[in-house]
C-alpha cells in the first residue's frame, strides 16, 4: 500500500471535526462570524454519530413557566452534586435560543392540535423536552447539513482525522485519512474544534456509537491536552441477541419487511425483573429516573440473579448490560474545558458537544433532551470563540517537519507487513473490558489486573497494528485510540475511591463527600498518564449537615 | 452477517447506502457504478442502508455473528 505525500492540503480559519449536531452548529456559528470554515467528518456529515438517533431536544423557556432554580436543583441532586453548575446552567439558559435556531433553519418539531410544540415532561416531571418530528426519521440532521452548506462552509466527508498538528505549543491543524484513498489530507487551521461525539469501544449493542472511537480525546491527549476523567459509565442495556435502536431507523422510514420483523422486539419496556421473577426495585423519587442511569441490572448479575428480563408489550425480552461499552455518561467523556469559551488546555484547540467533558450532567444523567441541547449550546460558544480568535491571528505557516511527522504517524500501520490486526485487537479489548465485574462493578484488584492487560496492549500490540488498505488503516487508528481510552477509564476508576452515581466501587461503596466532591482529569506527564483531582467549589456542595441518607436517597450494595 | 449483498439489478448507484453506513462497509464499484458490500464483517446491524435505499436493493438478514476469538490474529 503506497500512501504518498500529495497535494491534498487545505487551509482555513476554523476547522470543525465531526458531523453531528455539535459539528453543524459550530461550523454555522463560526462561519457567521466571517471565518473561512471547513468541516471534515469520518462519515457523512448529517448522518454521523448519535445525532440522527436523537428523539428529544430540551428547551428551557421561562415563558413556558420553566423555573431555572427548580431545574437546577433537580439536576444538582440527581447528578449527585458533581455536575459543573456553570455548564448545566448555561446549557439550560441558552437551549431555547438554539431551539429557535433549529426552527429558523427548517427543523420540524412535533406539534399538538393547537399548533404549538408538544412539550414532554421528563420524569419526575421537573424538566421538559421537545420531540423531533417523527416523520423526519432522523433527517433533521440533514437539514442542519444543508444550513452548513448555505453558510458557506466547505464540507469534506469520509475522512478520519487521525493526528493533530502542533507547533510552538499550539494546535495548527491535523492530518486526515480518506476512506477510499491512499492520499492523506493535511488541514492547516488557525483554530480547530473537536465535535467528534462521545466515545466507545465499538460495542455490538449500540450502533449509534460505532464510529465514536475516542479519536478526539486520544489525539488531544497525545498532543498534551487535559482530558476529563472517565469513571462515570453509561449503562445502556440491549437485547442479548440483537442491538438496541435498530427499529428506530428502519421503522421511521419504511414498512419493515416480514423477515426483519424480529428486529422490532424492543429492549425498552415497562420494568425489569431477574431470574427469580423479582421485579427490580423502583428508584427513590428523588433519584434520576432516566432509563440508563444506575447499575441495577449489574447489581443483580453480581448477586447471581441473572438473566435479567424486560417486560414489554411484545413479550419478555432478555437483556444484558454493556451495550454502550466504553461510553461515559453524557458529557462525562472528552476534553477538559479550560475556560468558558469551550477552549481546551491547548491553545488553538476547542471542543464542543459530547467531545467536551463539561460534566453538565454530573454522575447520573437525568435530563432527556439535555444532552443534545447541550451539544448545540457548547458548539455555538465554541464556533463563535474559535472564529473570533482565528480572525485576530496573522498568517499561519506550519513547518513541513510537523506535517511530515503526523503523516508518518498516520501511515505507520500501513507500512507494516504483519503484526496484529485491528479487528483482533479491538475484539481483545472488548473481551477485556466487557465483563460486568470490570467496567461496572469495580474493585481495585480487578481494575489493576485489567490495567496490566491493557498496558501490555499499549506497549506490545498497538505499536504493531498493521493495515492492508485505507479501511483497515482507519480501523488501526480507531483501535489505538480505544485502547488509550480504556487505560484512561481504568485509571480513573481506580483513582476515585468512592461510589457515586454511575461509578460503583465494591471496595468503596459509599459516597465520600469530604474527599470526592471533586472532578478528575487526565494528562500526559513525562510519558506517564497522570490523574489530577480538581475540587468542586464549596458553594456547590450539598449541605453536609443533612443526614447522608437524605442527601443520597439511592443506596449502593454494601453501604 | 447482517448485510449480505446489494442487488445489482435493483441498485441505481445513488450512493446513499455508502454515505449512511457508519462502519464503512459499502463501496461503489468503479466499473459497474453500483454499490457493493466490501467489508461485511464490520456491519453492526444499524439498518441505515436499508432505511436509505430508494430501491430496496439491500439484502439483509437479522443475524449478526462474530468471529471466533483466537489466540492471536
């Protein structure tokens, strides 16, 4: 395979990497500032990532009777007090303006008979979300794509950005790998915005994140950026035989053929019960009621009471955890925000959407529609800030040595004749991280053992990944990025010696407020992965004079 | 294996399946200018290709198999 250096070199003020709602908003808003913008996406922008699967958009609007204090109090409590209140509040306050943006660009929302948008209360009825028009079938992101093009942004589809360019401590662009060509692309940009979504290990149970292989945070980490700790896991379940989410895409658009109707048995349903027929306990009203929050199924599995079933209208469906393996709770993945303009700790590099680890939702998600609204909000901030910074800069000249270094890094797996295939290393990573007693029910000795395995993968397997064509080269870089992210996840889980929200430590089953009302961040230092504890300001703490059981209504096993 | 093939008699070469596939499974054949399944083992059963195809040309089974896990590979 010959990956020659070439003429594929593009320059812009602002480079947006990604193709979902955050990328589209960031590109439009940067372009509106007068910047020359390029959007580059691994897939086809407007069909990428989780956005086309989204149902709801949170829109906070005082004119609809919404009370900021009540919404904030709800999130602070359900997040178990480790949400970042600045970002929670700004995502709410600016969500309605972003909803108006969507309307003005032609995105449709479900309307009632009175012609007004249908406002769906989210359990337990404190917050609300608006529903995308069902008939659009995920095509609302395509409407965003059209707006991106109308804004004068150049879109380049099907190029995986695999390495950032850094010069004098500043991010100045990146190198991209096209899906079907040997010729790498070089992008030179005065500001770069990562909108690459959340992160996962290509779990079979959740197709929406199959493209989201931790590329953004891995590139940023290698370049020296600070990354948010990854101890708060997402806990989607799936059918044991088939992925979740499948019928959503197909059903919205077509009559499902008879032989595929087996796909329509949903893992969603009324309630879950265990092998002994016992219904899993209801959560306390004060706790998050969001479906994929807390580890109820995992606790049952650990107690030896699996299989777990979900009762549904179409019969009982056997379900299993780990559908979202490798993904953190919404907004608990990604780059550490170094300022309120969505800038990372590296000059020239911004992040928005799920790629920005702003802890909007803390340790337990309770805000349906809030994740996607938060993407629109942070992308608007990032797009405007990046454009303003870029427009103030003079000419940018990037040394050929840096571009050549990045290209060599990207090409390396294609230059090896053998070693380890990306598919095999990915499968090994999945098998290593998937068991419930590693990624969900955590304990120091098991985490340490798994970390030893992942370190071996880092040191011995990743440097010898090989690729025979551009598709496999993409897989090789995805694999490398996922293995790095797994190390981050394990180290973060070991670091937080308490339990909270979706982070459960069997050896530390209680919340430890005096020590762990804190966030964690990760940074490379002298070749080592360093974990840093960042205390949460005391004004955001719960009242420690109230009894623990009152502060935290949800009990962990072993407390 | 989920996606099996794309019926060349029905495919109109619109490329919508290629663009909608998040796993880069489908490619355009340069000679026939029709879509072909190139990396079937990477299909994740998301069904986007089925949903997008205006010709219903995608041949799809509701079964996903994984390769046996081996000592190296």
